[in-house]
C-alpha cells in the first residue's frame, strides 16, 4: 500500500475558491479524498491563521475568530487531520486606507513538515495545495528522498511557475472540481 501526505495552505485554498465561487464552502474530507485518489492517507496538515483581532477586538472581529476556530475544530475531528496555525499580522494600510496583513509562520511550518515527512520515509507521495515558490526547496528535498510530489493548484496565474515546473504531478482545482467538493448539509 502506498501512502500520501497532504499539506494544505488554507489561505491559498480559500483565495482560489473565492475567485471561482465567492460563497462556496469546501468539504475538506472530500478534498482530501480527491487529492489522494487511490492512495492511503497517512496524514493531512491544514495550515492557516486565525483572522486578525485588534488589541481591543470588536464584536465583528470576535465573531470572525469564533467562526474560523469552529472550522479548524471541524477539520481536526477528521481522521488523520491536523491544523497548524501561523499568525496574521497587520502591517499597515494601503493607499485607500484598507488594512494590509501578512501571514507569519505558515510557509515555514508547511515546508518543515513536508521535508520531515519525506525524510522519515513515512509517505510515498506528498501533495501540496499552494502556489508559493518558497516551497520549492522543500519539494526538491522530498524528490531527493524518492517521494513523488503532487501540486494541487488553482487556475493559471494562481501558482508560481517554478513550483509548477518542479513537481512530479499536478492536479488543477477547476470550477467543476470545486462544485464537487462543496460542503452540503
């Protein structure tokens, strides 16, 4: 039996999903099945940040954080899934006065987990849901250990070409795929 490790950048996933269908909610369990195909899932890591809260949070900020925490709790209740949190930091405002934020710690955690899983030879395949070229060295390290690497990505322009070129396999999240992954209640 061959095993896959799945590493999901939640911010990236939300961004591409929003671009295709602003109101969609993704069923993470279905997403994992779609990514894994017929491989056994060893572990799923979901990387994200809680929404920004000001030093004296507004009711709206507290509600956003509460909803996101419930979402993370639901992911952690799925088999073999773990949420890894970075931090969202406010870095000022743009020209129109809208706040600008940076994720801190997400890419580093993702890259480290990706490399450690590869070095320990607990997986045969590793799937990345991201578009960030910062993970290229981690992909190279995994490939050097004999791991088959798979990029799960959005439409052209949502991922870095260097990352797309370095992986062994690619799966695109299209509007049709996204529709099949929609959370239903």
